[in-house]
C-alpha cells in the first residue's frame, strides 16, 4: 500500500512543477536562476468579452457591414482605434471601446476579448529552471531544508525566519507582533484570534507559519494577502517535535513559503523551504513511499493525532471499535506505548 509522505528534511533536493491551469506565456528560460516571488509565466484566466453592434453603429444593414470592418479575427486593437467605417456622407465610424483581441466578426457584429490584468504564476521557491513546459510553466530544482504542512492559503512570498514559538505549545497573541516583525516570516504555535490575522496584514509580514489554527479562522486566513501555512492541523495541536527543532535551528535564515492548497491526488502540499548549497549526492525528497517495518510515521487522526512513532508490525485486515475494518500497523509511540492504527491514518515522515 502506498503511503502519503510528509517531508521534514534538513537537507534535500526538490524538483517542483509550476504549471498554470490554462495556456499562456512562459517568461523564463531553461537554466535561469529564479527567486521565490519571481513571475515565471502569465495567462488571462478570466477574459471579459464585449459584443459590439457594428451595423447599428454605422447605420447600415447587417449583411452589408463586413465590407466596412477594418480588422480581422486575431487582430489586437487599442482603445479608440477605428475598427469599422467610415460610411456615408457623415463618415460614420466605430471605435474600439477598450483594448483587446478580435475573436469573431460577422452578421453585423464584432466580439472583442478585453485585455485584462493577467494571472501571474510565481516560482514558489528559489532555484534553477531545469525544464520548460511550453505555454504552461516550468520545472524548478533547488536544494535546502524542506518542511511540508497540511493547509495553505495559496500565497507565495519569502523573507527571514523569526521564531515566536520557542516551545511547541506556544499560543499566538496580537501582542507578540510589533514593528520588529515587519517584513519577516514568523513561526508561531496555535492561533485562535481574528486579531492575530489582522495584525499580520497590518504589519505586512512576508509569511506566517503556524503549528495549528482554529478552524473558524480559515475563511479570514484564506483571504489574507500574506502566505499562511499550518503545519499540524486545526484545533489546538503542538508543533511536531522534529519540525520544531529544525525550525529553531534555522532562525534568521532566508525562507520561502509556497502556501499551496493540499491536493491529495497530485501530492502537492504547502511547503516551507530554506535554500542552501549542498552536494549533488543528496537524496531527492520523495512524494510517495510504501509502508514498511521500522519506518517513522505520523498519526493524522484522533485519538493520537499529531503523535509520531515507529512501525513495529504491519497487520492485515483488523477490526476496530465502532465496527471499522481496515489494514493496520502496530506503532510504538515516542512515549513508549503501543497503538494499533489504520494505515489510512498514517503518513511517513521522510
């Protein structure tokens, strides 16, 4: 059985596809170095259309209009450009009301696709462009420390790590933030206050890494322009011991946050990445693995949610209280106790 992987790696090499949802223009070249916030491709995701009544504008019959149209399908026109006419003694003309692209011409009408603000795909991490995906995006390779979370609000930014959570069970208060935090990426523990999210925006932080968060804050955090990543989950949960130790050791280091939403189908997760120069022999971060004895795993469901342990034995179909039957593993927890956990409730710590 394939196991989901949560990476907490002090040194690794990663390759990430950065692909737009629709075709557009790739703005970088193979071999180019990029920063986390550099725009690597852009596209118009939500085009606006204007249907122009050329026949009425010129005062002629629809079947006689095409001869007066001065542009063709595919032409780019600027605002106030003449697109049809002149006609008659009055020299009547029709001008483009806005800049755009001619999509359809005929039957006395013209359909104009309006030029809008394009969607810009950010690199998401600093590194080297090793492959181009024509009209869609790139593949970026980089080396450094990697931590993956469970929730992100879709934003990208970078800055220097400032640690507020000196202990894994830290709870964040608005008073924790002041002008010294401006421009930093802040690591905190549990967040339950709306005032904290507002303070993060007012101080223009470059990112917020949380151990856990109250689920009621999700709508507000999702709208924040500041990237927010939750490492452990929702409700009061301490930062995992391995994650906390690694982040403490990296305080004051440059860090890039790619707060992508977790996609179970593709394996994409929100990521915290610290760039570094490492030997080429470092093992790349895995996306999927198989469960095996002696693997270090993290439990993702109650009553042991967030706890870490080692697989002692992999069982077959096992009956659990409540009537659930599933493949399971015997886990030796860090406190020395054993627990029987369904494989579906485990993720491998790489």
